[in-house]
């Protein structure tokens, strides 16, 4: 008993020092610093992108390159919206269903994409998300079609409550994916990425683990989609099945550092606010600046910010799963 | 003794006279109320990047023109207007983001602008959650769900026709044609704009006694619409009516000419109004008809506070300033800002309640028609601009847009059937 | 003749003609895609630049789009060269995904520069043959489309000869199919990258010229066509010249046939094409004519 | 322990294996030799399940493994290495072995336990002090050793080594051969070993199987095989061609 308590305490102590824990605490305190609903609105969007980027990255870690994450986001968004519209399901209850349909889609996508690699996989996922968008457009009786659907915003649009809800989703997503990265599942995923033939020669079932990666990667974007439609109060197929949503996590991951946990987070934390800042500070032409910033970033930090940081601190070697403290 | 007494009386008298005259002066001088601010901030949300940037730019020109004029005359109640222009990238969530910023950071007096229906809807939905919601006088959004869901809000005023107006205008005009056309083939692009219009087109036109011989959704942005045109040709309609964007109209008209499809009338909903339609097609643009909120040939008499007497003066001014023909979006935007400025002027304050009251009493002879609030089709609150309850029909003749309908503003007569 | 048969052939003609335009662009993309193994998100912007160049040459100097093709080719070759040398080359040997950020950045910057310089207006070159029909028996199609198709076919044929009969072509194929082996054979990879990139840009520029008078141009025109072309290239099989052509014609036909024969019309066209793509990939993961991995 | 009976495999028009049959007993160290293109690696790929033979039976410990997936075969206790060494480049040496331990080992282990087992395996082959580096910094020999220790993490009963000596210097060859011998002796693992370096393999193995153009042409002790006329013919042709 005492031993268990002591272990709990020591776990808590080491947890406090965990960067993720500190990060989450900082995020939880953010509304105190950002009094303005506008800043909170942007912060919530950043959280959504963080979750999508980290989720995309976990699929990339298994060697599967998706250009269709908007499909998960979109199907999640439509699930919660349509549940509300037809069955008056509370959005908070609808969101888990968003995650479910997104996972179902991921299974379908994963199975279709099993024999595909690299560009073939990327384009197939893109195709699937385009197919879904067209289906939503072409079934206006059910989905509201291209016109879209207006829905009452969650919590009456209270930005603080919305922020904390999204933060809760983000915490679940980040801690799940953080835990995954320290588990044996993660080892299997990375092995698949490095060499699939070797992976199967050491007992890893590639089909199973590729599908796991798909599921993990779709779960939280679907949830975010379910949140997003009620956050904006409006949904239409062009804004949720948008290729930009599929591309954004790639930009964020590559900028921050692909195949790292913090890379996509850093990427999202930089990209979205910078874009928003440019948007409000120069009405026309800011996207030119944005594009040029992207080019310069990759020109000078080709391996992303995380690698640059590691090189700077002299930690360029890969860190084993579970951090450095394991071993000897 | 007396002397001092007299002096005392005189002094008192002088003091009283001075006081009374000062008071009288104070009371009888026409006094400009002071607003107590350095500038009046108006938020404007438009698409300035992405596929709809073309129209956002047009709007921006209109707003800037109006602002320069108003501020050139000393602003509103002596305070200059300041436009805070936000790009919404044509995305609903960015529109919301912009709205949040305008309301909470910039603390604008009113929000203007918008173009796409999806963005307009999301924006209004975001505004509604404030208590009280900020004033929105918008020129974007033609989907009727905006009217149904927000039309009865006291803080929302709308300066653009809703989808049904396009089709009711088309119906009314088609009924005036001699000989009256009997059959219509309807094609529409499958996004929000096309599908919402098509529903009304079907309803209104068939109720008015026209036969819809075929209807067909199409993908906007396709390189070639020959199959669509062929389908239409096969059903041999009197009128080929399509609802598409500017690019689609170029392709559709070209393809129609190519396959020799010659209905009595080629009629588009908004895609053929742009000058680029004519420059891109040259003589093939001839006799194509379209519908617009306003067309540069339409000339209204204007009243104060507009510094012009007729719309044509505005057109000349615009052409001088920007070196091109204006689009109705710039005039809408121009009018939009004047409507807000006029209400502030009359309210004499920036206080929300008073401003809404002043807005409700708006009655301007604007260069785009009369701005007086009337109810729309679905809600009884009169917050829809009167001019936006009808539209104009034009035809390309000799490389120029000739206005055919309504009669009051017509500048020519229709050439029908098309030669 | 039975009108339904006439319609059938008419629809087929249209599909093939549009498919021909897609083919030209996709073949160029396929070369870059195959050799450099990067998804070049900026490829469509070459098309856009080519289109605007053609438009302004016509409007300002009254040069017919067909005559301005050599100018477009030369200039786009130069643009491709500059971008490759200054931006893409320095990333060589870096992590594979860094190209995404780079090409997206180029794409976003170019699109928005175009937006500022030339506004978002839809423009089309009004050539004299723009709306003339070409009739073959009861079937009539647009002359401009036929002209564009002819140019596309000629250029594709030249590319075919270039890729199948010359040492350059052999190197391209070697690099697409087995980069390691190609390197071992002593192919100058760096030079090949530059050449193929410029070639791709050039072909995209010509495709832009054709789009400028058959369709219309606007700052985002290239991005949408590029996405379609990625799908075409994958459908046909990475690195397969014939595959890209087959894929492009399939897309053209799918678009025109669905719009005539499916209730709901061309709204469903993307679904049909993408469904064909997905089914193909399930059955043949390497694409229709792709080399086996 | 392993029984290969009449196995056929073809690639398009090329018959890579034409009815190969042989048996391997527990604890044996078998050399599998033959000129280039003889079908040796194909045979390994067929045994380890990467390729499916058109015909034939492969029995491992009495179980027919034809049609099983590679990972199932690995879990039955067949470990293998590859001709061109394929370490998992993005993972540390330790993780390279840990992952094999977890997914291929016949005992279910957790991450913690797997780490200590893996470290033990690395210590066995002398790579423990580099456990936290990635394979990028290793020499070719070390990479090959890593691959072997990764295969050993499966606790295999049968180990398939595909040209473990290619590309090594004579000194490295000696070191590597002694490691392979030690593995067989200390762990009692049955080994099938494809090799081109004749000098090394002939002195080390119990029995040699010779493949030529997809067929077995000889089998027996190294000494017998070296004298076999078919073998000499097959090899001499190649030797001459090499010039």
C-alpha cells in the first residue's frame, strides 16, 4: 500500500518535470493571458491544428504518407452536425461518434491503401477525400449539399469554454500519442517505416500495424472535426474537405521536425499564429510573404526546427523509445 | 452712494446680459454633437485571397472610395472614418476569426462587407453570441438560409438580393418577351450558389407556365462543357438558362457556339456580367443575356449624402480612379459605407441602440437604388434593402451591356430571338 | 444515323480532346515525378505562368497563342532553371519531405504574386478560331480545342521520341525505375534533375498556353489542374509515359461521359474518376502501366 | 527440423527454383552455395515466406509453412539476415533488437524486459557500448553483426544467413566466421548459410548444398562437394567468365 503510494508520488514527481505536462499547464493558463475572445479563437484553431499535425505525423512515422487527412476531419465534422440535425444529439455526445466514423473511414482507407506506398498512397488518400467531398455535395437532401448547414455554436459560442473543451481534446490526443510513442506499438510503426521486409522478418504483422497507425491517426482529427463544425457554427463541404487541411499538417510537421513528437506541435504553434498575424497586418499580399517565409525556412532549416535544436544542443543522435533514462 | 449703487446695478445688468446671451448663444447655436473618439472604426471582411479574391478586390475599391470621400469632407460628425479591412480567404472559419478580432480588439462600430454565403453565415453566427451582438450591415450572402436564420435579428441589415430575387426577376422579364419563350433548359453549377438558385428557378419558372425541358448540374471550373451543351441542344429549348461562375460562362458560351447550339436566348445568372467575359469571347459574347444587381449603364438619381447627382457620375469617378469599368460589387460596397456613415450622422452617437434606430430609419437615394428597409420573403422584420428586391437584366450588344429590364432603367431593347 | 449514336461519338470526341490536354501536362509532370521523386506542388504554377504569358503576348503584342509557344517554352524553361538551381538543388540529399514545404511555399507565393499583379479575373485569349466549330459528319467540336489537341499531340510525340530514342530519355527512364542502378551506371543525377525540372516546367507552360485560349486562366488555375494530373500520373503508373497518356484520356472520357450519361450529370464526374483511380490501385498497386516495384 | 520438398518458383519466364529438396537436422550448420543467379536468395525468401512457391512443401518442426505470412514464420522460430545488410536506420541499435525481441520472440515480453534481453544480446556480440547510437555510425561488419543479433532476438531455432561475409576484409571475415560458429555452439541454433567466400565456409560448415540454375546439383560434406564434377563444372564456367 505504502509502496504503491510512494510509486504514485514518484510518478507524479517525474510527471511534473515532463515537458508535455508543463506544456499542457501553460495551455490551460493561456486564457488568463489572452483575455480577448479573438485571441482565444485563434488559440483554439491552433490547438485543432496541433492535434491534426501530431496525428498526421504518427501515420507518417509508420511510413505512410497521407494527403487526405481532410477526409477524417470532414467526416467527423459532418457526423456530429448531422447527428445534431436529425436526432438532436448534443454535440458533446456527437463528438465521440465523429471519432468513430472517422476511425471507420480510416479502416476503409487503410484497407484500400494496404498495397500502396509513397506517392501512390498519398494520391489515393487525396482521391478518397475528394470523393467524400463530392458525395457530400451531391446528396443535398441529407447533407445540405454545397450550400452547407448552419448550426448553433457550442456553449452559445463562449470562447473560453470552447477553448477548454478543445484543450481537453488536445490533452487526450497528445497524451495518447505521447504514450504511444513510448510503447512497443511505436517501435513496430517505426520499424515498418524503416523497412517493411525486415519488419515482417522479425515477427511484425505489417497489415495489422499499418491499420493501427491509420486508426490512431484518424481518431483525433475526426474528433476535432466534430468540434470544429460547432465551433464555427457553420459547415460546408468546401471548408472541411479542403485540401489545405490535408496539406497543413505536412507543412507543420516538416517545419517543426517530422518523426518527432514536438516537431508538429512547434510547427503548428508557429505556422498558424504567423499566418494570422500576417493576415491582420497586411490585407493584400500577405500570402506572398507567407510563401516566402516557408521557402526560407526550408532553405535554412531543411531538417526542421527540432533537428536544428538537437544539433545545437548536441543531441543529434536518435533518442531511444522511452527517453534516455532506460538502458544500462 | 448712488454712484456706487448705479455701478452695482450696471455691473449686475451686464453680467445678466452676458449670461443670457451666452446661454442663448449656447442654446441657439446649431451644435455638432461630439463623439468623443479619434476615429470611427468600421470593420470590413472580404475575400482578398483565394478563388474569390477578384470580387473582394472590387468591394475593397468601393469601400475605399467612399471612405476617401467622406473623410475628405471632414468625416462623420467631424470624426474621420477608419476602415479595418480583413481578408477572410473565402473560408468560414477565417471569417469568424476576423469578426472576433474586429469586435474584441478593434472594437468596431459596425461590421460591413462579406461575399460568400458560407462566410456570411458563419460570421453572423459568431456575432450572434455577443450580448448585445454588434451591428452588421452586409453586402454578401445570397443564400436564403441567411435570411431565414438571421433575417429577424435587429442588428443585421442586408444589402444584397437573396437567391430568389434573381429567379423572380428572370421570370418577370421572360414573361415580357415577345414572342414568349415556352421551353427552358436549366443548368447550374453544383456548389452552394448554383444549387440554391436552381431550386427557385425551377419553382418560379414552372409556376409561371414555362416548361423546363431539362436540368443539369455541372462542375464549375471544367475545361470543357460540351457534353452539357449537347444535352441542352438535344432538348432544343427556347431559352438556355445556366447558373455558373464567370469562368464557366466563358466555356459554356464558347462550347455552345462550337457545337452550333442556337437557342433563342442564352441567359446566365451572374457569370456574364464581368467585362472580362466580353474581352475573352469577343463577338461570341454578343446577345448573351445576364442578370445583375446593378449594371454600369443603369443610372439613378441620387440624393444626399452622396456627393453626386447621378450614378453615372460615380461610374466616371470610378473609371478615372481605377482605369476600368466598375463592377456592381464596388458600388454595393460604396453604398454600404455611406449607409453606415449616414446612420451615425443622424444618430449623433456611436451608441448601439441609437445607431440601430437610426439605421432602421435609413432612406437614401443611393447610386444603386433606394436604400430603405423592407421585409424579405421569409421574415417580416424589414431589414432588407429595397433596391435589392429586384435586379436588372442586360444583354451584350455591340460589345456593351445594354440594360433591358426593369423598364425604368432600360437603355435599349432586347434582340430576341438571338440572331 | 441514330441520334443517340451521334451523341455517343460526340461525347467521346470531347472527352478525348480534353484528355489530350491533360495528357500533355501529365506527361511533363510524370517526368519530374518519376525522376526526382518529389510531389511538386508548384508544377501547376508553371501552367499558370505560361497561360498569363500567352494572354499578355496576345493582348499587348497581338501574337497568336500558337506563335507564342516558342517564347513561352523558352521563358518557362528559364523559370524552371532558376527555381531548380536556386531553391530545389540546395535541398538535394536532404530529407525527402522537405520538398513539400518548399514547393508549397513556391506555389503559394507565385499564386499570390499573380493575384496582385493580374487580379483574380478570369481571362481567356479571344483567338479568331475560338468559337468556330469543326464538323466531321454530324459531329461538331470546337476548332480551338482541336487546335490545342493537335499541338498537345505533336508535343507529346516529340517528348515521346525524346524519352524513348535519346540517351537523355534512357537516363530519365533509368532514374525513374531504379535510381540506385542509374547512379551506378554513371548518370549525372544532378544534371538530370535540372534538365527534367526545366523540361517539366516548359511543357507545363505550353499546356498553360493551350488552356489560355481553350478554357480560361486565373491565378489558381494551375493548382487545380495539377492535382488532377497527380492523380492521372498515379493512375497510369509512376514513370510510365504511356500510362500518363492513358490516364489522361480516361479522365477526359470519364468527365464527358458521366456528365451526359449519369443522372446528376457532371457533378459526379470527380467521383467516377477517383473511383476508377482507387479501383485501379486496389487491383494494380503500381498503376495501370507502372513498373512493378 | 526443416524439410524442403520439391519446391518450384518462377518469375515470369524465369524458373528460379526447379524442384529443390533437402533436409536440415537440428543443430546443423549448412552451407548453401552456388554461382550467381542459382536461386539461393530466392530459396531463403521462399522459406521465410516473402515469396510463395508455386509448388512444393516446406516443413518446419513438422508444420507446413508454405502460405504462412513472413511474420508468422518468424514467430515460429526462423530468423534471417539479408544479402545487403538492412539495419533499421532510424532506430538505435538497442531498439533494433528490442523490437525483434517483442514481436518475434517466442516469449511475450514487455518493453522493460525486452530492453534487458536486447542489451544482453548486444553484449553477446560486442555491440553493447554502442547500444544508443543509430546504425548510421556503424561499420559494415558491425551492421552485419547487428543484423545477426536482431535475428537472434527472436530466439530462433533456425537462422538463415544470406552472405554474411560479402564485402568484408579477410580479417573481418575471420572475426565474423568465429562469431557465427560461436552462435551455433553456444546457442545451439541451426544455421543455413549462403556464402560466396568459399575458403571461409568450407572450413566451417557441417554439410554443403549446392544450387545451380535453380536446382540442387550436389549435397554432402565440404570435401565431397569440392570434388563433385557437376559442382566444378558449374563453378568453373563462372570462374572463367569472371576472367
